[in-house]
C-alpha cells in the first residue's frame, strides 16, 4: 500500500527542524515549498540537535506564534510535529511533513540520533508522507563562517516534494535526503542509497579538567570514520558530490533474526522465568 496525495489543490505542508525556529535553513525550505503547497512552520524555540525521537511528557509545552503561520515550541522536533498535526493545525491534517534543512549531514548511523530525521519519522508514525533534508558542512571554512548553500537543498526539496505528492510513498516509509554544500549547478546528480556505517573510537570523547580539578567530558565528532566495502551508501554518494536519497522504514524488526532465533525456542520455553 502507498500513501499518495495526487490531484490535491494547495496541499497542506508542515515544516519543522531541530536547529530551531530561527534557523535560516528552515525558512529557506519553507519559502521554497510555498510553490507547491500551503506551508505552516512549527519548530523548536532553540537548537535541539541530537534530540532523536524524544517526546516531552513531564513538563508543559508552550507555543508562541512568531510570524505568519510560524510557531515556536519549547520542545523537541517530535513534540512539534505531534502538536502540529494533532492540535495546532486545527483540523487541517497535513498532506506532507518536511523536516530541515539541517545544518550538517545526517548520514548512516546519524539517523538514530537526529532530531531532523525524527521529525520526519513522527510524521510517518502519524500516517503522513514525510521527508528529512540535511545540508552537508564538510568544508570547515564554510562551516566556521556559517556559509551554507541552503538554496541547493531547497530547490531539490520542491522537486522531490512534488514527486512524493504525485507518486506517493510506501506506507511506513519516509525519505532521508543529504545534499552537498555547493551551488545547485555543481551537484553531480542524485542517487538512491542505503545507510552507511560509522566506525567509532575513543577519539570522539574529549576528557578535560575544570578549574577545581574535576574531570568532565565532551562527546564530539572526532575519531569517527566510515566502514569500508559497503556499496551505494549515502556517505559514498555525498563524497562524490551527489544528493543521496535514502528510504527508511518504521519497522525495525530483523526478520532474518526471527528465523535464526526460532532454534532457541525450546530452551526459552522450558524455563521462561
């Protein structure tokens, strides 16, 4: 079964992110998508990077309208999509959820930490076709200066959103898109990819000492490399200057493992507790 919104006039599009409601990438994306639908922005009031799929349950959420159809929420990206779909849009159930444009890549294992990806995941859980967009920041000079070619991802977002609305997505699936940080004319193409695999080591943990002699730690991005030998990955595509489009799915079940674990069944049943 597929989700499709073919033939809709002025579809409702909910835009969110994890960089915060004032992120230029968010507003570049929202402005571009107005060409294909009625856009409402609902985003965190501050940066919520690496928030993953966290949902706020132990404090109230507060919403402020900071612009026309632009809402700020003191919560996570998941909160924003949930609150938007189930309440703030007041019965205008979104036809599409689009998250981003994130400042930096969300490749491989990063999708499990990413608030950007989780906003799209929440849209999918709520039964809405969803896409997450991230703009790479590999160039340290550009990163330090805050120079992102958000127009590149925004232009592709309009194209891909149109295709999703025309052709639909498999139910339970959503798209994770990573775009090279370059002008549109320098993009080397588009590739449908699988997730790459990070290799972690102790170099990503930085141990420091405060003025009182107590140790503290920063979790950073140093010491990470990519597993070699994997073909057609998102990481491989963006390294070649291409846009990667990776289909992800809500069902995390390892069906091959079910078959393998069936051989344990006798031992498990003999003394279950």
